[in-house]
C-alpha cells in the first residue's frame, strides 16, 4: 500500500520517477516475500531442521533475487533514476523492519 501511495505522489511531482520507484520497491518486496514464504512454510518443534534449512536457503535466494533485481533495473530500465530506485528500496526496507518490530512488540 505504501508503495502505491508513494508512486501516486511521485506522479504529481515527476511522472518519469514512478517506474523507478515501482522497480525499487519491488526489488525490496519480492525477495522479502520469497524469504517469508520459505521461512514460514514449516511449523512445530519436529520441523526444526526444515525450518533452519528453509531459513538459510531463503536468505541465499533473497540475496540473489535482490542482486538480480537491481541488475535488471539498471540494465533494462531507461531512463532510470538511481536516487529514486534506492530511495524507494530503502523506504520499503524501513517499513518492513518497523512493521516487524511493531508486531514483535505486541
């Protein structure tokens, strides 16, 4: 939702920034979603080994998806605005970390 709001606001400032913002946000969201799906696929004490292995594998794939995402953005996207890409990426990470912290506090 935050990414949609950011993109709508950027559309009023500079329309060419919107695609860079979408790509930066997706580079943050897609790998994290992959990791969450893999890390939380197993439950229970009997699945401890599977949980640990899924966490390790999910983290490796998350890193590779992020690196591949940035490479694809900077190779395929024209015009690209690096400040917008990285700014949106960092904003999405801050939101993910803050949201996780808030959930764990409860």
